[in-house]
C-alpha cells in the first residue's frame, strides 16, 4: 500500500467494515477490532423476526471489546423491526442498520433487502418506528437502485423519504442490484460502479452522512472518495487482506496508539484459548485469518496447514502457531 500518510488529512472520516454474511461473526469482529481499533464494525445481517421470536441472546451475542459495533437488521415489518432494534439497544449495540441492499433469493422471497428500494414509503415507516423505539442511531444500507428501476431521481427520492423518517447516515453500495439473472456474488461485481450518483447525493443532502461502499480496494480510490464522502465501508478487501484494513486505520486516525503485529496475534491467540475452553472449535476462529499473510512468502502453505488441521477435533492454538511458522520459515 503506497502513500498511506496522504490519508491523514481525513482523520475525521468514518472507516467501516461491511456486514458480510457468513463472515463478520463475533470471531471475525474480534480480529478486525484488533487490526483496526477505530473502525465501525457491523454484524452479519440478522432477520428481525429471528430476534423477536428466536434465541435473542445468542443472535445478539457480542463482546464489549468489539465496540463500536452496529447490528444490521433484515425485515420489512415496522413493529417487528422496532422490537428488534430495542433488543439490540438493550444488548449494548451502538447503532442499527437496515439492510436495503442484499440481492439474494432468500431475501427477495422474504420481501426485504434490495427489493425494499421499490417501497421507499414502507422503508421510511420502518425507520420511523425504529427511531421512535431507540435512542441509538438508525441507519440504512442501500444500492443505487433495482433492475430497471434505477435512476438518480429514484435514488434521491428514496434517500429523501428515509432521511425525513430519521435516518441520518446512509451507506450506499455504488451499484444497482439486478434481482433477475444474477447471483448475489455476481451482483457484487457485474453491475458497474457509479460513484458519481453517490457524490451527487452528498451534494444534495448536505446534512446527511454519506458513506460509500463498493470497489474500495486500494488507497488511491479511498483517498479520492474521502475528498467528498463522509466515510468508506470496506468489504471483501478488508477480509481477504487484513493488512489493508490496518493501514487504512493508521492513515485515517494518525497519532493513536496501536499494538505491534505480534502483540495483535498474541491477543487473538489469548482470545482463541478462552473460546476453546468454552467449546468453540478452532476452525470457527481461524477461518477468518486466511488472508493474514496475503502476499508474503509461505502464505499459501500457511493457508493449507490451517485448512487441513484447524478442523480436527483436538486442534488447539498450537495449530495456528505451527501454521504461522510456515510463513516465518519461508521468509527467513
């Protein structure tokens, strides 16, 4: 990563790690908090009904060390969403984020996620009920639009409705969602990025905080976006190359204390030890560390060792240590 110091002029901007299904669980968030002490972390999307009618404490499980952490909710019922938001506030979350961007079949069949962009008045009602129920911020994550219903005018109308309802921060994935013909994975890459619409939103809604998501894989792009946006949300790039996330945190929040890399590993290993004693399997934690040595000699052998050995029933922290030694041995 080059010229990270150039980001220091943006020390008042938000750095967020995106909610990612099957990825940003509490173990991942613990690791990312060590890597990026000042980033806002997001949970995976959790269905509001599951919180209200399921195992609430398990679904909302998180540690104080993760904060600031945002609960992302999925749903379309204003009353149920308000109840789920209240449960989140009671359980110590710092903010709520309503998912209005996920393009998966399961979400579409449940009539929420990206398809809710076609119902801005309903989304606004959901936001208002949640804002009335809690004192923590209620925010929205959306796309540019959906299928053929994508234009700047429709996007601005949508943002107008939800902001009037009480949402003061909008995260925009700068692609439209294509709900017919593309998989969720394809929806992350095939619809073209269009930062200009998000930039126009910031110009037209100056009182709102606008955070951009999508295609933020290098410092130069992040720096350009932060010249006009209030923050950036990093997704797969942060997960697959944690060093990138660490360097962004250092550049955006200069002068703050940060532990050295070995100390971070020691702290996460101590966390793994505690979790192992509570019955957590090693693989549940180490699967989030595959990108730890991305680009270094021995990284492939490190990943292979973890993949083969961390799943074993008796695998302990020493398995992770042995995997790390593959990198040290080939770098020597």
